[in-house]
C-alpha cells in the first residue's frame, strides 16, 4: 500500500573532496541516499552543485544531515527542500 511520504533534498556546492565528505557523513548517519550533479548559482555566481535526496527518513534526521553537510564545507547556508510524494519499494523477486 502506498502512503504519503516526503523526500528531503539537500542542494549544496560540489567538489570531489566534498562529495567524499558528504558520503562519509551520510554513511555515519546510516542514511540511504541518491546524489545528482548539476550546475547552480548562488548570489548570481555559477557553481557546480550536488543534489542529495533522502527518502524513508524522518525530517529531524534529514535536517541533522543537512546541517552536518553544510558545516563540513564551512558554508553559510545550504538549500533544504521537503517534497511530498508517494514512494513504494518494489520487490524484484531476487
């Protein structure tokens, strides 16, 4: 049965070293995640960005992850989004 869920999205700047740090932080928090690379801008300055999606996790745990990720890179702020959706894990019979 499907039920209303929230996917939490964290958008921040991307560097190779920072991606490793993000993966370490999420691993230490035992969070499953997806990451996507992109281009964004902050104060009209273009930068490489990364989008981290967290599903099947509480808002509090997602906020903790966002704050740790932002602090690890010395950032003033990062973007945190809450996206209502329906999510279903589908078994593959494997």
